């Protein structure tokens, strides 16, 4: 998570269910091989870049887990709303 948003995330109320995250709020930092998120946390705990509250882990199939005070919870990328077609717009198919 970008540092500018970390404090905001830390003080946000806890919500149940999957957290919704925006790709623009994150930067890919590094990769680690681990069987699960807790093994990754353990491996990175004493490194120069430990996982912090708000950080994401993505597995090989694209599932996200977000680091929270209570552990790791599911997360998902925000899906942009489909653009609405205005009443005056025409659709043409060829």
C-alpha cells in the first residue's frame, strides 16, 4: 500500500467480508514463495520490507489477501462501473 494511504486504512473501521481495494493505491513491490499468507508474513517479518497493515498478497491464481491487525482477510479489486449509454447515443453494428 502506498504510504500516503496507510494511516487512513489503519484508522478505518473493520468491515466483514472481502475488502475492496483500488489498483492505483498499490505498487507491486516484491515476490515471495510461500504456502500461505502466514508463511509469507513470517518470512518477511525480519526483512527490510516486512508486511504492514494494509499490504496485499496475491497468489498465483490472482486471489488477494489484505494484512489487517486481526490477520489476513480476503480482498478484491474494485471493478469499474460499465459506462452508461446516454439516450441520444446510437449504436451501430456492421
